[in-house]
């Protein structure tokens, strides 16, 4: 959780400081400011998303420091939902193929978190029996 939190926070900062870098990381081609059409709100959306990622990253780090297991469990289904939505965005042509990495990152994170929680629960049960 802490690793994911730090990565989310760092990527949030990257998006705030260097939006074009974040756009490239997601598999998009940045559009020079002079070429943006009136009403193009890409940078506004990216700023909002980056700020959300920064906040979310901090929440994850704080939850990890507090070892807040209910929070960890809550993230699993929602990260799987995020994986599904982002993957479908690529499959349906709403996003470029490079964006698939974002969905896979979420899915892998959810599965890893779920497996770790399951392992810890089983270990705790074995220790309680012994």
C-alpha cells in the first residue's frame, strides 16, 4: 500500500508540474499550447486528476502507516473496477493502447493487495490455532 501510495503521489506531482510528461506516460501525444483549440480542457482535467492522485497517494501512505486493513480491503474491488473501465476504454477506442498500462497497474495492484490480505488472514488463523 505504501509503495502504491508513494507512486500515486509522485505521479500526481509529475502531472501537476509537467503535464506533457504525464500525457506521454499514458500513451498520448502532447499538443503544444499554441495548437490547443478553444474549449480544450485537457490540461484542466489533467490538473484535477493529478491533484486527486496526489491526495490518494497520501491517503494510501497514511493508511499503510496506520496498518488500516479495512481500507486495504476496500481498495481491492474499486481498483478492479478501475482496471475494467480503463481496459474497456482502450478496447473500445476511447483511449490509446498505451493507456492499457494504467488499467493493468490497477488490476495488478488490486490482485496483489487481495493476495497479501488473504495470506495475512490465513497466517493469523494458523497462529491462533497453534
